[in-house]
C-alpha cells in the first residue's frame, strides 16, 4: 500500500509539473524569439544609420570603415550582416564565404526592404543549408531608399537558448519530484501503518477474536476515528455474542424442563390408553398444560430476542396517555381478581422511547403485579417528574426525567431477590414463580433500547415499586 501511495503522489506531482512546464517552455521559446528579433531590429537600424553616408556617396564595395563595423558586430553578436545598395548589390558583408558585389535582389526580404518595409521572419536557406531568422530594414536618405541592411541568425539558436533556460526548469522539476517522493514516503508511512494494524485487527475479529482492539492513538484524525468506531463495534459485537450465547444456554436449559415433562405425560398417556381412559385423559390434559407453558415460554423468548436486537431511534411518547390506555385494558382482569387498579398521571408526560416500548413495559409490570398481589390488594400506576440530579434516565437532559411507577401490595422481595429481578428466567416465590421469568428481562432490554433506566425496589408500605425513568422529550 505504501508504494502505491508513493506512486500516486509522485504521479500527481509529475502531472502538475508537466502541466506547468510544457506551456512555460513554449512561452519561453516565444519570449526568446521575440527578444532576439527585437534586438536584431534595433541593431539593424543602428547599422543602417552607419551605412547611410557610405550608400549616399556610392562608395560601393570596399568601404573599410563600414566593413570594420559589421565585422565587429558579427564577432560580438554572431549574426550575419549584409548591406546592399539600392540595386540589391552587396556593398559590405560579414560572411567570409561570400564577397561584396554579390546581388541579393532576389532575396524576398531584400526586395521588401528596398520597397521601404521592415521585414522579419524565418525561411530555409538553400545556400547555407539551415533555417534562418532574419531582419531586413531599408536604409533611408530623407525619403529615398538608398540600400538595405539584413541581419540573419540560425533559427536553431533560439531553441538552444530556450533549452538552456528549460534545463534549469528540469533541475527544479527533478528536485520537486524527489522532494515529493520523500514526502510521499513519510505520508504513506503515516497512513499505511495504522491502516495495516487496523486490517490486522479486522482479520482477527473475522477469525473470531472478539476481544481485539485497534490502536487509536496514531495516524490522522480520520483513521483514529475509524479505529475508535472499530473498537466500539468490536465491543458491541462481543457483548451481543456473549449475550446470545448466554441466551441460547439459558433458553436450552429452560426449554428442556417443559419438553421433558411433555414427553413423560404423553408416554404415560400412551401406556394407559387401553386400560385407563380416565388416567389417559388426565395425562393428556397435563400435557396440554405443559404445551401452553412451553408456548408461553417460547413467546417470551421471541419477545426478548426482539427487544435485545432493537436499535430503533427513540421518539417522543406521551407516557401518560399510554398508561391510561393499558390500565383500561387490564382493569377487567384486576376486578375479576378482586384487586384495585388505579392510575395517576399528569395531563401529559412526554418521554423518549423506542416505538412500542412503553406499552410492553407497562404490560409486563402489570402482569407481574397482578400475579403477586392477593385479592383485596392494590396496584397503583403513577407518573412523576424527577430532577435529573436523581439517578434516572441515562440520556436525560439537564432538567427533568419522566418516571413511571407500578406499585403493588404483594409480598415483595428480599434484597437478594431484588438484585436478580431482571435476570433472564429468574422467578421469585409465590404465584409469580409460575411465570416464564422473562417479563422483567424484557422490561430491562426495552428500557435500555430507549435510553431509560429500569428499577425494582421494595415499596414504602411493602410490596414492590417497579419503575422506569425516561428522558424527558425536549
């Protein structure tokens, strides 16, 4: 991964440098050409001024003073100089291979200059065998053209000058690429090391090691955040797997008893079917009761499994309205058992809970309370606001929490029993021991999913005070 990051970083640097330097080279080439042409034009006019007197007097070839001037210019600048008269005949020339008196009238630039125009451009020279950059200017005496001055320069020289300047750019580009590679190595190491460790931790987690933790103290903030998220996921997954294993173990243990009892009842019924019809009927009825118990237990397991896996977003729920609705549903059963069931709430009590949680919590609390309360007893459902300074809802804002109470006048529980009340499959003594032992476990899971806190404690006048504190909806 490190080398891929380095290659990408260096590749981006090369692309950026190319995008910058290629247009810059073209610009330098044009600037160098324009600078050279401008200098040749200036020098041409200076030489034209020097040649004006000689051309006016018609000295012709052999003017030693003029020849000395163009030879000195040739030596200092490298440009070839040709000075012609008004007929296009060379009167002075810096090239030793060509002598004065040669006609240049057929050269297009000389012809244009004899017409009074300044001419610049490039053309191929058949006599010299390479491409020329030329400047030709007229030599004026008053308004009359008395001759021309032409300066020529190898066009390839422009490329050489540009190459000299571009060479510096290439050195800078090479240094930039090396610097980018070094920076990429450092950056790649900073990124790849924590990513490799995170991958190794992921492989260990995939291999079943639920205790693995990713190192979250190095790398950029994004990678540290990813490591923290991985650790949160790993811890949560570990808790879920541990919970599911415990759940599976408890469920298998709890299901074994009714299944064994059911099998015994059916075996006994099969033995007595021919000899004792009444006994057979009694055992089948007992088997039916075991079936109902088994169905109730399975239903409770399904509800608990759904409660443990809930990750719904909480929403504002009018707990007071739900409490009144559930009390109305349970009121006929309470009257049938000779139990007084009351509800006392504010007109409205908004708390945060996952959908459907408040209903199931009240139902489970009331189910347990009705099973534990004797005839003539009393069950009170109340809702109050409690300061957040009192331990209540875990997610409660600074202010109030909405606390739901279900108080009964049953036999209550000992302190040891209260500590086990929310354990799966735990059942107390008395009539409540006939239940599945899942009701309060479901309450605890639904409260946890809602960000609330469930508690069971002894009531002030005896019995049980079962409560859930919800965060107040803001």
